[in-house]
C-alpha cells in the first residue's frame, strides 16, 4: 500500500486523492491475483487432475471427481490470497481476516460434505453395502461436522474461543434432543436394522400401515424409501421398521421359488364313485394309467381280503372321481415345467364350505419374477378349469343373472312344448 501511495505521489497527485485511490488500486490488484489464481487452478490444475483420474485404474477417484471435491478445493485459493493481503489494510485487517476465515470454514464444510458423499458412493460399489448400509451413519457425521463448523464460524465472528461455545451446548442439549428427535431415533433404528440384517436395499417389503409394497431403494438416517409396484415412492420412518411389523420377502427371493396357494371349489353334488366306464376312460389319460392300474389292484386285494360284498358300492373301498382328479392334478404339477420340484408340492382338500369343496394347490414356481409367476399360475388353473368336467366334476360359482334367466325360461319352454 505504501509503495502504491509513493508512486501516486510521484505523479504529483493530491494527497487526499492518493489516500482514496491507493486502496482501490490495491483491491483491484488483489482481485486480479485472485482471478488469475482461480483461472490457473480450475483451467490447468483441475484439468490435469481430471486427466489423471480418468486414466487411473482405480474407480474410487472417479467418485471424488463426480462429487466435485477437487473443484470445491479450488475455491479456497482466493480466500487464502485475501487473508494473506489483509495486513495491507490495517484499519480493516481484523474484519477481512474474519471474513476470509469464515469463507474458508464454509468451503471446508462443503468439501467434507462432498467427501462423505463420495465415501457413500464408493462404499455402495461393494456387495457389503446391501447388507450393511452406512448412509444413516454418514448423515449423523454430517450433522456433527456442520454443527462444529457453525460453532467455529460463530466463534470466529465474535472473536471468542470455540471452547466457550462448546461449554454452552450442555445447557442446550434438551433443545437439541427435541430438534433432532427424528434423527436420533433414525440413527438408533439404522444401527438395529443394519446389525440385525432386517432390511437391505433391493429387498421387497410389505408394510400396509404405510401403504408400502415394493422394493427398498434407499435407506437413510430418517427414512426408508420404498418404490411400490405402481412406481410410486413411499417414505417410511426408519424407526417405524423397528417399532412396527412388516413383511420382508427376501427369503422367498433367495429360495428361488415363489409360493402358489390357491383353491378351486368343487360342487359336492358332482362327487361320485367311479363307474367301470369312467375308469376305462380315465385309463386313457397318460398321467393316470399306472396310478389306476395299481390303485384298482390295491382296492381289489383289500376288498377280497376282507370279504366285502361289492354288490352295494357303499361297501368297502372304491375309486371316486374327486380322488382320481386330485391325483391327476398332482401328476400334472409334477410334470409342469414352471413348478419347482425341489420345494413343497401337494394337492389337498380343505374343509367344505358353502361354496363347495376347496381343492387347494400348494406349490412353488421355479421363477420368482412376478410376471412369470402369474403366467405359470394362470396356465395351471386355465388347464384345471378346462379338464374338471372330464372327471364328472362341476366347479362351483355363485348363480349369475344368466343362470337365473335360464331357470326361469325352462318352465316356459316346457309349457310351450305342451301346447
């Protein structure tokens, strides 16, 4: 500053003019230095770093580049230059130093935030991130760092030691507990979810209370994001997964099979003993030939051994159309390409209801994809609905308007025939 003033006075300028003009020239000089330094940093240094990062064999440095860690570092350079020139402005030196320090602290917080985001990105490239997510922990670290940064900013502006402000935090702990209640609950919940491996990114969970039914796409400090099957997003508080119950379908996905549990209802009035004609017809069905031969021999041996009079079909043992149909369904499922034969497979009767006799299919598809599972299930029941009449069985359904119309038209048709 003195050198600039001397040079201006050498041009025989008025001292008052020199007094105001020299600081302006100094400010302009510092601004030019900052612009040049910023240009060199961003246009040369950052480009060199970018070139090195893109040509390296490591992937973690790419995350640092994507999060603009190096770009944000370049913002510190002008602040350092201004801080070093603050002594030039004696009257305002303290104010300039405080402003530069505040700017450096804020930029430092931005750099730490980007570093932590890059850390999460790097961690998510490993398989362990699906079972042990750290996003919630990183968010807690961010809160702590930002809190400490704000304390440093305030301490710098008021010119006091940060320890004095830190000593007063104890008195504000109750306020912090109230303000950060959800964050603290989320932190504890996140630790429990992670340590107990209750939920992972990619899991299909179901939580009717919150209207969630879909895949977990993100686990953060306060919320777990679930993308429902209709592509909507449901936000569930992290601690709700600890305090409330939910269904995690991970076990089904890992098993390689998706359960099929559905019934067809048989009209009990259509259930009857098999006649010889029916047995001959059933033997022509490939799935039942061996079964019927063996079953007939077994029944005949039993009736002969126990001297049962078969003149009445009620006596002894006999084949029924529902029993043969149940065996047919079992054999059909055992040969179906979409059924997992390594998992539970059975065809069972449930307790009769007012809708008839439920014949339940309990099996697992060998593909857990929803569309494939539904296709396999529909294919099976399409076939069963079509073949049931071949066994003399009627499937139950509540009377429709067409059924009632048919019933009402029958007497009228008979009357017309009588005339």
